[in-house]
C-alpha cells in the first residue's frame, strides 16, 4: 500500500499560489541551425567592417585566410597540434561545470602538469625505459593538475572561498612556481633565456607517421569519449549533476556533496594536467617563461562556446586552433597585426553565446 504525500494546506482556501513552473522547450533543429548561421554571418560582417576601416579588402582577406589555413598541409597539421591541449583544457572546465562549479584555473593546472612531467623526466630520464618514463610523466602530470585543482576545492569546502576566484589566483601561483624552477634549480644554462633541459627524443610523444601531429590527439579524443560516458551514463555523473542543480536537495537525499565537489574539480584538474604534459612532451619539449601561455584561458572560452558538452568541445577547439593559425595570414597577407584575429574571436563568441540559445522558457 502506498501513500501520496502532499504539502500541508495544499489547495486550502487562502493558501499561497504555487510558483509557476518554468518549462524548457527545445527549438526545432532548423531554427537552431538558422540562429548559428545568422550569428556567424553577423560576426564575420562586423569583422569585415573592421578590416575595411583598417584599409584591407575583406573578401581578399577571407580568401587568404581560408587558403593559408585549410589548403596547406602544414597548417592543417598545426591546427590538430594546437587543438589537442585545448580539448583537454576545455574538458577540465566542463566536468566541474556539471557540478555547478567554475574552473578558471586551467592555465595553472596546465603549467603544473608540464612542471610535473618535466620533473619526472629530470628525475628518471636515464634510469628507466623511455616508454615507462613517458607513462610516468602522464601519471605525474594528471596527479599534479588534480592536486592543484584540489587546493581550490578545499578552500571552497573549508573556508567558503569561491572556486572561480581561487582557481584564477592559483594560476599566478603556478606561474611563479614555474619561473622559480627555470630560473633556479632546473635552469639548463646560466646564460641566455631561462629554460630547462630539452626533453630527450626517446621520451617525446610519438608522431603520426609522415606528419608533425603527436599522438596526444589520441589521448584527447579518448578523454572526450570517457568524459562523455562518465557524465551521461554513470552514477557519479548523475550525482554531480544533482549536486550542481541543487546542493541542498542533494544533501537531504543523502549525497556527499563535499566529495562530489572535490572529485569534480580534481578530475577537471587532472585533465588540464594531461594537457600540460602533452604540450611539454609533444610541442615545446622544455619549460620556459611562456610555457603553455593562454592555453587555459582559450580552453575556458572553447568550453563555453561548446556549452560544456564533450562532443562539441572538439569542434570548438578546432575553431580556436584554426583562428590561431589564420592569424599568420592576417599578418603576412593583409598586413594587419596577428592579434587582429582576437577581434574576430571575440565577435564569434559574443554572437554565438548571445544569439544561439537552443531553449526558451515558458511559464506553466
């Protein structure tokens, strides 16, 4: 025998009216596609105006950007290389976002991942086989990123510090750690730019045959599949969604919200740490003052462009990497500063995030 519980005095005379429910209605696919098309067209139209003001021919500029970015093999390889850490960095934002958390610390977590990978190589490079060293570098980088994000989680849980603030500030602390190491104990040469010893060829990430693309892209794509599965098909993914939607209700339901917050941020940090290892072992091969510069912040924007969904993150990372490569065309062919592409990036973000919402709210 079952009983239905109703709120006290529900329906009684004089009882307050229940708050209207907000129902989310998904727009038809053709409307979503139309909004995306109009948003992107508006962004490029606005950038065309900027180009015209600067004295450049918009059509010729776009043609040059397309040819130099998508019709040259070297440029296509560079896009894949650049999008690899962006995918992992964006996933590092998406996982905590499912738990209602804002991880702005991808930059610092990437740096700490690179630091841990480099430290592992300096410690074990000549003592173990290359394959084992490479594996230990991956593990160390993931652990370093997770622990760095865990600091922000503990500050939230123990002192009530907002994780958006703590993760952002920890970026600067991570940079200071990097600078200390490359200026002092890990510096290879006291003369010239401070850098660490270059990674030995044997422990660099393998490349796809006949290309410059490192196998980090495989790690990134596997991570997309794994994160997508964890977030949509597991109890842990469901529980962090509940905690992110209503923490108090999750506590009353018996969920350990503190553990979900800690795990979500640490998983995100581990993914960013892996991005740092791939940047170190597959792209830069040494630590320097500008190691991984802006990767974390760009990945944060890519995640928002993809609306925190693992699959679309790959597309968003491709877009940002393509714009980065296209910046060379702006500088060489159109005679504009390479940073001009940042204007186009900003216009695309504003247009897409502002005008492509796929749901609308109605009262019930």
